[in-house]
């Protein structure tokens, strides 16, 4: 069964002889949410996966600002895979989407722009619970 659509947002990169700069600004119309939190993940040991949860409300934009990160998204009906390796491209992750970051290249840095403050009660960390919630949502 096919998985959720992979929505990649191109980010304007200002490049010149000195390198590149990407800015994401409140009100610039890029994101379908206001940014309330920023975090980043780095120093991930080779072969170490992260994520393995879904969020009830949280929306996020994930950017591999250095290196490569492989991501799996699962909406309860199927799984989609995407590789992030361009600092000028962000992956939009909607609510009720199970995410697994299955591979980080050495030195990878994963930046996340998030729509909500950190809230542990927003996490669904058990895959069977997630499947139950998505089934109920679809009325199945
Ligand atoms: C997500 C994926 C992509 C905080 O204190 N504040 C924060 O804002 C976050 C995100 C985490 N934490 C603490 C909670 C844990 O003690 O940092 C620790 C590691 O968090 P977690 O195990 O949830 O990390 P990941 O990489 O599995 O998941 C994270 C985000 O939590 C999650 O929302 O979508 O990155």
C-alpha cells in the first residue's frame, strides 16, 4: 500500500562567492505554521536510528543542514521513504505521521522547525497505539 506524500519545500538560498545562506522568516508564507520551537540533532552514531514515534498535533519542517538523513514516514496505511541531503530543502511532516530517521551520515546535522513547544503528551511512542488511532480517525 502506498505511503503518505513526501512534501519537500525548496528554501531560497542566497549564495555568492562566500558560500550560502538560507533564511526562514515568520510571515514569509513558506510554512503552513508559525515556528514556536527550533531544535537540531547531531553526533548520531553510525547505524543509530531515531524518531520511532508520531505526534498528535505537532507539525514540523526537517532539514538536513549537513550530511544525509534517511527518513521514513508512515500514515498508518503505508510507508514512504525520502533522503534529505540538501540544506536548501525541507521535509514537511504533518501531525499523525509516524517518523523514523533510519540513517545519519557521519557528521550529519538535522535541523527541525516545529509548530509547538515541547510537550511529551503530544507524542505517540507505541506503534500499535498509533495504528489504532489512525484507524479510528479514518473511521475504519
Ligand atoms: C521528532 C524527531 C524528528 C527536549 O527536551 N526538547 C525538545 O524540544 C525535544 C525535541 C526533545 N527534548 C528531549 C526529550 C528527550 O529526553 O530530548 C531528548 C531526546 O528526544 P527524542 O528521543 O524525542 O529525540 P528523537 O530524535 O527520537 O525525536 C526528535 C523529536 O523529539 C521529535 O519530535 O519529530 O526528532
